[in-house]
C-alpha cells in the first residue's frame, strides 16, 4: 500500500514538473521581483521614426501605469545586428516578452524566437505568426487614411494631391491606396501623385520628394514619412500626418492624420502574460478602428477650414466603419506614380 502511495506521488510530481517546463511565457512566477511582466523592445530605427515611436509610446505608457517593467534599444538597423541584440537580450535580460519591428529582419527575429520559446516575441511583421511564441502585428490604419482622403479631396484647389511614402510594401500600399480611394470618392477629377523614397527614415529625402510634388502643383500633402510636413509648412500648404498626432510639426497646416494606437495590442499581451496564457497569433484586429487601434488625429481647430459637407461625410463613414456597415477596401498593390 505504501509503495502504491509513493508511486502515485511520483506521478503527480512528474506531471507538475512537466506542466511548469511547458508553461507559456508569463504566468504568476514571471516578472522578477516586481511581480509584473518585464518587456523589452528592440527597434530597427530611431524611436523618432513614427512607426517604432508608436510602439514605444504604448509600452512606455504601460510602464508609467505600473503594469510592466520596460527597457528598450533603438536604431539597431538592418545589417545583421538585430539577431545579435535579440540573443543578448534573451540571454542576459531574460524578459517575459520582446516587442519590436521585424521588417527587414524577419529571419533574425524568427530564428532567435525559436531558440527562446519561453519568451514571447511580439513583432511588427508582414508575415504570419510562428509557433510557439512569435506573434505578429501591423499598422492597419487604412481606415482613417481613407477618411483623410475624403478631406483631401474636398480641400484641394489645384486638383493635385501629393503622397510621399517609405517603401512600396503591402503595409504602406494599403494606406496610400485607401487614401487615394477617399480622394476619388469626393473628387474624381483629382490627381494623386505618389513618390516612394525607399527608406523608412530619411526626412531630407522625404522633404525633397514633397517639394518636387509641390513643383507639380500639389497643394495638399500626405506625410506617410517624416520630412513632408516641413515642406508643407514652408510653402503654406495643407498636410496630413501619419501614425501619430503630428499637429505640432506643422501648427495651422496639419489638418489631421491616421493615428495608430498600439495600446490595445500591448494591453492584450500584458493580460496574456499575467495569465500565463500567451500563444503565438496574428494581432491584426487590435490595430484597427473597431478595437481602438486606429483613429483620426484630433483636428486641433483645423476643422473650421474643412467644408461642412466633407466633415459630415467623414463622420458618417467613421461611424459606419465602427458599426460594421462600411468596409474600407484593402489594396496592397503598389500604387502608380500618378493616380
């Protein structure tokens, strides 16, 4: 009888050990002495670049609220340093999760992620998730970009509108194409010029491209990249920011812009880490308007310059999107230079 009891205890003990060793990232024992998750971020560009800046801002807000412990490294680049940095962080810092952008570093992120299955890897990516621990997200802000296009189509006087983007990749193309769709809905005769600078962060090149569009009579500019708003201000033209509220870059010139809010994504991952239930998944929906991950930037009083009928249409479409009654087209093909 005693032997049977010992056998049963050994079986239970083995099950407990197995459950701990196979536990997903997070859980009650994670987070170190603070008792909260430790999240590290690895950014390929400087955090002044809007895409990574949005991720950093959401993580910093969670840290300021006492939800996480947060550290970060930026400007890692695309020459192979991402793999080294991620491996050093995983080995030396041992965070519960690592956030970042995998664009241009996809293989490095997935390779290191596979080596550390107990760490949640949560990265911006144009590819899918990878079991057991690599989740992906992206800036699905085509919906507010479309709303900006409605405004642009109603504001232009020259009927020429400029867009300056980074690279002609799907996540940029769908923003630009949605913006063009909005322009064409209210102003079919408008011409939309699109220039890609083939860089994620080169404000000087973006400004130069915008100036060239201005020379071609563009009087409204969409700043998918940093540098465009400066050109708009110098030439007293209307502009739209991107990713974040960029009104302060051009007061009295920036009308609004599509805003990406990583808050819902970050909060969801924190909940998973705390519950010990993190799994690899596509987090796309958390970056769309329906879940609060995308919206129009505040007008900051600039709505007084926008025609009332355009404002009414923007509000109508915005509510229809939230109610599931209107779907903005997702077109990830590279737009033509002239549309």
